[in-house]
């Protein structure tokens, strides 16, 4: 099913830019050299023509090609707040997590996943095992996909409980010296500090000494003086 859509992507290929992208991302896969707005334009049109089942099937096929822009398009096909039914969408996004090997595709897939977590917060139970994975990108994804929990202005008790649960995951990460993990912890805390500075202060008091200096600085960037 995905072949005609892949041909639309390939028709816009820019070999010179593709070579630049390969050098930038440093991951061994094919690149077509498309700009983000080009992929956005195509996927918007595809979404309009496909039902949920069709979008899931197309996203599955595009991801399987391992072409950068095809995988990017796969994530954008599923990035929408209101999707019903969405169990197949969530299952497909989860199936991609072990394939994550760079921040760009991982973050776009996690943005799609964020919408599904907001739609059904009980899916946090599906995410928790990621925090114990041997795969760094899977561990990182547990924090990136849960970023909406940082942004609730008036959280309900259950949302505060989820926030504390995720902070517990972050506390388990601070001893990990990997730059991407440290950055993810800092990112989560930085975003949370805009809504809930006291929780961030408490976290840094308890765990800040274990974080790398750049991560502590990033986490406290928006804390009131």
C-alpha cells in the first residue's frame, strides 16, 4: 500500500541536501533530502484521504522502509489529538520505540505518542517498562513522550500523581551519564519548572548533585530567583 506514497516522497528528492542530512544525523539509512514542510504538506493530504485504519497501515509500511523521510511521514500521519479508535495507533507507535536510533525520528514519534497518552492517561502503564530498557533511546522516550504532564496548568490529583510518578523515573536516570539521558531529564524538569517550580526545586535538592553540570543548569533555567 505504501509504494505510491513513497514515490511521492521520492519525487521531491534533493540529492545534495540528502548528503548533508546523512552527515548531520550520522545514522546509516537512506535520506531523500526533503524539508520538513514538504513532508508536512504530503502527510496532510494523505490524512484527508485515509481513515484511521488506512493511516495506520500506511504508517506501518513507510516506517518499515527505514528511509528517513518515510519514517518522518509515518509519525506525522499519526500526530493528531483526536483519533478514534486509537488503540491501533498507540500499538504501532509503541512498536517503533525499539527502532529509535536518533533524536529526530524519536522525537517526532514521541510527539504522536504524546497525543495518545493525553487521550488515555492509563497508557502510562505501558510506558513505565521503557524506563528499565537496555536501549538508551527507549529509556529517553519515556520522558519525551510524557512531556505533556509538565504542562498542565491546573492538574487534578491523578495528574499530580502521574507527574510524581514520572519524576520518580527521572530520579532513577540521574546516575546515567549518557548525554541524551541527562538532556532528557533536564528537558522534563525545565518544562515542569514553568508550572510547578517547587517540585523541580525539591528534585534538584535531592538529586541535582548526581546530574551533570549542563543538565542542572538547563533544569533550573526558568526557576524563579
